[in-house]
C-alpha cells in the first residue's frame, strides 16, 4: 500500500446490508465484500462500518445519496449514521446520486447496470468472479450487485474530482 495515495472506503447500504470497497485511487482494490447481519440491524452494521474505518484508515468515505428509493427508510438512517460517525472521525464524506453514477458510466459507454458491471470488471479484473449475470426483467437483483454499486461510487468520485 502506497502511503501517499489516499485510501477510499466506498459504502453502499441497501436492504441486505452494506456493499463495501476499499481502494487506493486510481485502480487498486484493497478489499471488497458485502457485510450482512442477522437479524438486520443498523447498529450492528454501523459497528461493522466503524471496524472497517479503524482497520483501513481511509482518508475519504463515499456513500450513496439518501432518499433514492421509496423503501429506503432504514438505509437512509444508516447512511446518516455513517455520515455522523465519519464526522466524529474527521473523515470527509462524499455522496453521489444514482443519476451522477449513471452519468459518469454513460461517458464510458455503459448505459445499463450490466454494462456498468462489465466496465468495472475491465478496470478491476479480480471482481470478475463476483460479476452478476444480466438479469431478466422479472428477476430480482443479484446479491453481488451491491458490491458493484459500492465500486461505482469510487469510479464516480474519481471521475468527478479529477
């Protein structure tokens, strides 16, 4: 790990837990995964998030913007709690909307979530085995999509801040 390159922790809470990706920009993936707890609990997920922050010592936290779905009450509260925790640790937080993510990936020629996943796998081949297959309109979203949503935050941040 190059100490001069800042570590970024991208977190994407959703209904199943938190997709996370720890990266050094531009394209060095340090760790990634999906944190889940049973039973679902924001306090347990927040504790897990704090452990990520303490272990990876990121310089920046990336989150999705709140209010993105009609059923996002619990995840919105978790995002706000993560923002508060980040502030307590003097970590800057950047939030990005789905539209901002979509706009950045369209620049790369990726117009669908499946194309976004393909683009991410080209940038970070180690994520290939976790790549969701293209789904049919009637299928629910693949479990691993939340991981790619977290990585998409890092790509968006890199593109919009450089």
